[in-house]
C-alpha cells in the first residue's frame, strides 16, 4: 500500500491533537481512593479548624485574672487529655492540667507551659512565670467555616487527601481517569521467559503503561501483537471502542511489516510523519472518533512521543493541561551531529546545566528512568557547551 507522508512540525502535531474533542467526565469517588484524581469541585470547609479552642502545649490552663503575680501556687482540679473535655467553671487559684491537642475549657485564657511550672505534692502546682502567648489556637484560626480549602482542578496528592480526611469528607467529585490501552507490536517480542535468538523482551509495554499511570490514566491493559495487519486492525477496533485512548508502539515506520501506518491511512489520520528526531514516523489517527497515538518502537522515541503527544491528551480528560514545563537550559556538552530535523534529546538538567542522558540514541532504553527533561538541538545546527537551549521539564513522577 502506498503511504503518503508529509512531515509536520512538533507544534503542528500537538495542535492537531489539541483539536480532538475531549469531554471530561465527573464521577464520585470515596476519599480513601481519591489519591491521584483531579478534584472537579471546590472543597469548602464544613467546619472550622480547629473546631474547638486547642491547646498547643502540655501545661496548665488558668483564668485570665490569675495570669499575674508569679511565682504562685494553684490547685489542679482536673486533667484534660487530647480527646477529652472539662466543662465546669474554674475558681480563682484553680487550674487544669491540659495536654497538647486537648480542648481548652471556655473560661481558660492561657495555657502555661509545663516548663514554666513545678509540680508540688498532691494536686498542688507552682506556676513560675507566664508568657506573652496564650498557647491556645482559637476556633477557625487555620481554616474558617466555608473557606475554600482546595480549589477545583487540584490533583489530590497525599497532603490533599489528608485534608479530605480532616474534614470527614467521605466522597468527592473528581474527573474520571481516562481509560488507556497500550499495544506493543512486533514479531520480535519474546513470549517466553527467555528470549530466543533475534527476539527481545517487550520493554515499551511497561514503559508506556507506567508513564500513563504516572499521569493518572486508568490503564486497562497492555497487549502484545506480532506484525500482523488483520490482528492489529481487529485489536485496535476493539480497544478503541472500549477505551478513551489507545497508545501503540512499533510498526509505524516504512518497513514491510509496519502495519500501524497502513491502519492510520484507512482511518481518520491526523499525521504520520514529524519533522523531529527521534520519532519521525510517529502517527496519530482517530478510529471511529477515538484517538490512537502510534509511537515508534525505539524506546527513547517512544518515551519522547509519550510526553509530547499522549500526556497532554491524558491530562485533558481530567480537565488539565500538560505538566511539561518549557524553559531554558545551559548545555554542559556540545552536540555536533547535524540533522535535517530538530532533535529532542532526553537529558538530565542539574545545578551545572543540561547533560545528555545516556548516549542520545533513539534505540536506548537503559537510561530513560533518569531523564528529567528534553532539550532541543535545532535542525542543521551544531551546538557547543555553554550554549542556551530550549528545554522541557518532565514533571516529577
Ligand atoms: P519499529 O518501530 O517497530 O520499527 O521498531 C523499532 C525498534 O524498536 C526495533 O529495534 C524494535 O525491535 C524495537 N522495539 C519495538 N517494539 C519494542 C518494544 N515493545 N520493546 C522494546 N523494543 C521495541
Ligand atoms: Mg516493528
């Protein structure tokens, strides 16, 4: 089959994908399972925090008009541990022993820290000195009732789920994670525990499913196919019907067994050639309206393609934009290999600049785990150490 390929730029390719209609869906999830979801509505405080006057220290609670003439002796009338209360009124010269986090009785004006006191015999205590601070956190000092604590659009990390718990919120509205299927194609992928001669293990399957999960997708399956046009067609038809996005790897080039490009042409092809390296044969198409991003089988190209093309789409399903942040970096090493296309290398950007991660080969896989950015070597250009380049930060994963 003759395939027409016209190279478009990375930016044009991203625009084409940005043109796909995506409708984020909102679902209710239990707060204990909400980690990694994006909040779809503001979280407002159902009650203030603290909800009661809270002691900041272990010590003794005293009345306002007893807060003078130290050192002075008091009678301890009760012990208030965290979680318990003391309700009856204090008389002058009386105090309550109180612990950190306990509810301070309404008439207590100050908690004198234990360090500023001396225990005497029985229930007598000597308070040696007072302090400027009351050591009491007043109601709503941290959060007022109905205050917006977490805005809609926030990805719920550990700190955020702890807020849900602190307010006793048992369920929240979040964006449904997009269902993503990963398909690795290639007759060289080993089925056995030990690859036979000429075969390799499928490392891109776990790479893509891991990246999709790191970006909060619901990975519904990782499939393997031999280079078989009919089997690939059938699987893609099924997976596009069942998922929001299908990401494939391998079989997009111009080899005799590269069937993804053929299937793209039979469907609604968005692009099938990019003016970039690695990953120039990267392809994207819609199959009955569902997006398929077909990445190169070369691991490094596959990694780069995921971040530039799949990640922004995964985030859009959650009402979000890409987490890749563009910036500038200073090259630690020069790069002299000239190319007709812009080259996007994966790098490590540290305090002393951007260095090449691994050897810069698109077939490389062993260094991908440590890349924290991509950087661009413009086409037909050699760059020298110390030059400034465009970089794209890979988000913390
Ligand atoms: P392709 O894009 O199918 O032409 O494959 C390009 C290169 O990537 C070949 O060397 C393949 O063996 C390798 N490759 C393809 N698929 C995978 C995979 N799932 N895991 C690791 N390497 C792969
Ligand atoms: Mg292949």
